[in-house]
């Protein structure tokens, strides 16, 4: 074994530089990157605005901790509040930290309001909320739990789009309902708008908090700044990360004033969260995402990509059975005779990088800056990949 733990397997490709929507490996081969660091590199590679923000900040100040006020952190929080339902923001470093923080916030809200018995959360089958011990329990994926002992208590999992099962799971100990507007790792499964509205109404009826996990769907990925905006439903708490800083490690917990106000001094913390480097890049990323017409272009690009994939599916129905998603969060459902890894491998051979997901789905999560030429190139690579799989199947 080499010095890196083997939990990522044995990757065979290594990249030395990136430019826009492209990556270049150590052998000089160029790949079209429709993985984007798993929906992280929202503005592609080496975006000049992000590079400048990072360089400028690095020459001034890297880290001081949250023992002191960080001006760019305050600015980013104020901007997020102005752009969302939130009235308070906590910054951390990753998606799973943001989800841990969201669960803590929900529990503390009830405790501070005289109901410490309310500490459990209802989560959904097919969800993915991260790899910490608690978040493994929130999803209860047997593959992810294997070898780590019994899952910690505090989470009750119900089927998606089944309000009877959800209402039956509510007890006097229930504090929150947790959902991803689109289940990313679970197979690019969008939750129906009516279902999200029912979740909001049920949370209100029983005095629960509604927590949205927008770690993957947030920051423009679906063509809105946050995916829940499509449904008109707003949560009480929301976890964000991935695209928030275009590739620099950053996460955030957003909450209403009633919820945020319970997080009094000492109730939670993060050594690196909201540091000057992360906040400089996050603010620069937000500048681009909120520029005029940017998100409209994400919507148009997503429609073009999905339409092209559906055309390919019509020609290769034996390989692609459906195309899912919203904006530039797109899933290709692979026929059971093949695997998503096989299609992804064939796409990589054709110069296109993708990401596998549950339900035999291949994810396409390109940088939000892609244009018509990159979409055409990606569609050509998927066409080549389907042809290669069909030929292999006939051999």
C-alpha cells in the first residue's frame, strides 16, 4: 500500500492543470470536465476572478480564527441573507459539517424553547448527507455503514413521496424533517414540488423545523441560487457547501432569525470555518453567480444538455432508459444490462469526465460556465460511449 489510505481505491488518472471546463492530465491529455470536483468547481478551473481574489487575500491574511471578527465573513453572511430566506449564517468547511451543524441547530432550537425532548430527525430513503458518524446514520446506506458499528440514534428514515409514512414517523421526540430537494448521490431524484409543500405544511402543523440539504443543489447548480426556490417552499435551516466557493473548501448553515438566535456564544464552532481565504473566494464566486443573466444561462444550458441526451437515449434505448435533473445537475439512467461505471468509463475514454450515483445513474455536473460548444462535445462523447458499449455487448 502507498502512503495514502486506500479508501479511494486506486485512481489511475492524475491532473496537473485546469482551464475553464477542461482538465489536463500528467500525460498531456485534455478532458472535458463534467464532474467539476463533484459539483464543486462551479466556475470551472482557474477562473480569473477567483484566482485574483485568492492571490490578493493570500498576500494579506490567511487565518486568524473566529476569536476575531472577519470582515469578509460578515459581508458574505449579509449577502446570503439578502439573497435567501435566512437571517443568520454559520460558516464551516464542508458539506457534512454543514449538515452536522444543521442538525445541532434544530435540536438546540427546541431545547432553548422548552422542549429538550425533541431531538430526533426524520430523513428520507435514498438520501446522502455526508460521511461523519452521525450523517452516516442519517442516511443508513449499508455500504457506507459497513464496519463502523451500529448507527448512532436520532434518525428515523421514511420512503420518499409517502406522506402517510412520514406522518406516522412523527413522535413527541421529533425535532426536524430533513430533505434534499434533489437527491444527488441517491440517483439525481428530484423531490416533487407538491411533496416539498407537504413537508413544509407538516413541519408547521407539528411544530417541527424543515431542514434542506442543498450541499450539492445550492449555488446555481439547478439554475436558481438554491434549488428550493423552484418549488416556492422555504426551509427553516439549510446546509450548503460544494459550489459556494468555486472549489475552495467552504460550507455554511443558513437559518431563520428564530432558529439562528438560539446559537448563543459557545454553542458551536469551527477553527477554520469562514477564514479570510475562504471568504474572499466565496464572495468572488457569489459576484459571478449573481451577475446579470448568469443563472438564466445555466437554465438554458441545462435544457440543451438534457434535450441532447434524450436524443441519444432515443438512439440507444438499450443503454439509456431516462434522463433526470434540473439545470446543470443531470442524471443519465443506465439500463440494467450495463452499469453506470461502464458508461462513465467509456465516456472517459472519449475524453469526458462524469460521476456515478445511486440507482445506476451517471451524473453530469459540469461547471456552470459551459457553453454550446462544450455541451456539443459532451454529447458527442456520450454518443461514442453508447456506441462502444453496444459494440462490446454485441461481441
